[in-house]
C-alpha cells in the first residue's frame, strides 16, 4: 500500500503538476486555480487529509505513510509541502470550528497556509510583533509576516499573533472576510510558488476565529512544529533522490 501511495504521487507529479509548471513563463507563479487542480488530483491519495482521523473527515494516514507521500511529491518540479492549517484546526479547533472549515480544506477548494515567521522574529517567542487586540466582537490585527509560502494565493490561513503582553494566540483568517495585503519576495529556490511579505493594517477578525485558548499559542506552535520539521527533512530526501536520478 505504501509503494502504491508513492507511485500514485509520482504519477500525479509527472502527469498533472509537471506540465503546468513547464508552461509557466520566467518569474511566473502558480495561481490559486493551478493549485486547486493539483490538490484535487492528490486528494484520493490522502494528501489534504494527511494524518487526521477519518472520524473528522481526514485521510487517517500514519506519519510514515504521509512522509512517503511527501517524499515522492518532492521529486516533481513543484515542492508540494504539507498542508498545515487542517492539522492546526484539528488540534486546536472546537467542534463548531472543525465543521465550519475542515470540509472545504479537505475538498481542495481552498488554498491554505500558516503565517508564523516575521522579519525580526527568530526562535524567541517574545520577539513576535504582529498583534491582535480584542475590540468588541473582533480582533484587530496589525503587523507583518515574511517568507510566507502561498501567502499571496491562499483563501484561508492560520495566523500567529501576540496579545502585546507576552502571550501568543492562533487565529483563522478567511481572505474574503479579513483581507490582507501581500507583496511577492524573491527566494533562492522554489521559484514557482508564491512567497510573500504580508502586512496587516487594522484587519478585523471575528473573535470566534480564535483557535484554542488565548495566550496559549507558544505551546501550540511547538506542538505543530514537531512533525512539520520532520516533513521538511523528508522533502529534502525526495529532492536529493530526484537529483541523483
């Protein structure tokens, strides 16, 4: 089954992803429409549902299964990394939030990403300067994020914010509801995907879009990063395998 999973992923990379990537003009990025085509082709393999239980609409893959899938996809001309927001919402979301967002995320209708990194923030959680202040029934978000993959084409994102008092929280932003401004930035590699700097200028986010407890985002971040960093290493293996081939 795992060999079949890898073979299916390589087939999609060769027959669906590679032709579209080859058609891009120099400097052109894959559009949201392109990515939706890729997502829907990969959906039967469990790419979007990943390790999330079938009970919640996920694919129920083991981490080994999902790692093998990502390694196979890394052999293609577009590095299709893991889809982070569904896992984050699965870990932290209430039953109502899961029902609201996860079906669309699993369907491939929405492009998603996580917005965590900032121009000045490293491993020190206290260095985060993107703030969310509760005003009435909305959080008002201000600040910047940088090096955000798919940030220019995403429909929904999970956002790490500071409360200005040393606490960190995670919010879910829908572009149509809480639009953000982004500008493309140059990268050394992965030239065909959108990488952006995002600016938030008094962006209002409904307070019901808070994931988990306010101020508990630091612990949430480390919980999610455990598997994400492993998957980055697995993708590097896939790229190296393709280079050797």
